C-alpha cells in the first residue's frame, strides 16, 4: 500500500481515529488515577462486578451458578455476562482484570459500531466526529469500562437491535435478512441484561401497530427465552422466577 493510499485512509477514517484516541487516552488516565488512589491495586468503581466474578468463578470451577460454590443463587440479571467471564476464565485463568480487559475492547467496538452506523446514514465527517466524541464522553464510556459490568456490551447489542427493528419497521419487506439477524440478536441482548424488556416492549407495540404479527412474535418470544430459561433453573433450585436484583428494583420502584 502506497503512502498516498495510507494518508487517504487516515483522512477518510479521521473521525474514528480521533474518537478512539480520546477514548484510549481517557482509559489510560483513569487507570493510572485508580492505581494511584489504591496503592497500585486495580479496584473497580462499583462492587457489583465482584458478584459477577464470584458467580463466574464458581461456574467455571464447580459448575455452580452462585456467589458460593455450594449452591445456586439467583443473584444476577445478566447471565450472559457471567457466561462470557466464565468462558474467559476457562481460556486465560481466573483473573479479576478480565472484565476490565473485556470492557476496554468492547468500548472500542462500541465506538466503531456507532461510526459504521453513521457512515451508512451518509452523515458528514464533521458531524460524525461530534457524535462520536459525545458518545465517548457524554455517556461516560471510559467510566463504564472501570465498572467491569455488562453495560457496554448491552449498548452494542441494543444499538444493533434498535437499528434492525427500525429498518424493518420503516421498510415494506415482511421478512428478510434483517429479520433473521433480529431473530439472532434479540435473545442475546435480553440475556446480557434482563432490563432489555423495557426496550423490547415498545418495539413489539410498534410492530403490532403495523399489524406485523410475525416480527412482534419474534421479538417478544426471543426476548422471553432467557427469562424463561433462567426462571426454570431458578425455581428448580428453590428461588423465585426473577433474579433478586430485579425483585429489589421492583420493590424500590413502588
């Protein structure tokens, strides 16, 4: 590849380069600051991630989905995140830094995802740069990395879910490639965070308003799959149908 072609590519993808540079610079600064405040130790900004780490470790080492190795506990509304961390432990060994590394990678993927969607919509480079920088800083993307939680992966999957749904809703095709991908993505976005139901229900209602029963049933059914699977396992182990975290949130809301 000639130097001219490289320069053109850099200019062409300049908004992405700028956004990723700002993201990784922010991650570096925050990482150094956390180490400085904690005597050289990496400590996550919230304690919820340590519940995920305990569940994932017990799942990996003892085949038990629980905060202890002795029995199942309904302590997570993000079972897919636990499975991902557990798989990571299987590959690289048990390490508290794994969620941080995963989120650092996922944060970059999130920026690339937004960039690709904006490019496809024909947005100008200047506008893309502004949106990407806003996405990095106004959503506190660097901060989310250091929670060690599933939120960044949920953002990526939710973006894909919403874009696929909007394309189907705005088109005349009853069933096509977008429908197939929606069928695949929906259970994953639901399993990564059960709160996805609050995104899925409006989409289902929009499909119903268009009398698109097929897509309404697909979204509703695929959203329910992780809930039903988790609920069956939870009830069989003497717990409630929903995870404790969701029940607590429901009680607090009322």
